[in-house]
């Protein structure tokens, strides 16, 4: 899990202007429907970024595509990043939540 979190943090820090320039926002239900029907993506995981935002990762095992969504408290979602060549961690056991 930390490899995914660290990778997302590195992505956000490496090119914030690129991400902002390519951000597409819409109602979460519309974006999710598009990810499911057009790209065959399914929810892979996510969590709270802060009290106002949730970050989600969606992917398609069949097509190899992935998408990172940020959803605000008002229900509006933005695509923060997307790409291809999704890699499943296989049998790696990921920790659940934060210890302690």
C-alpha cells in the first residue's frame, strides 16, 4: 500500500501544473459510469485525502488502464491522473488501515 501511496504522492509533486492542465471534472456518478462502461474499470481502493476530499484508484485488468479520481464533499470528482499498463501487485499482502 505504501508503494501506491508513495507513487501517487511522487506523481502529484513531480508535475502539478501538468495535472492541473489535464484535470477533467464532473459529477462523480457520471465519471464512474464512464470509467465502468467505456473503459471497463473497477474500484481498486482509496481513502481520505483530508476532511473534504477522497482519492480513489480505478483500473481495468482486461485493458490495463487506470484512473485516479479525487472526489470533493459536494460530489464533484476530478480525474487527477490516468494511464495504461496497470500492474497488479499479485499476492502481496497490503496492510489494512493505519496501525495503532
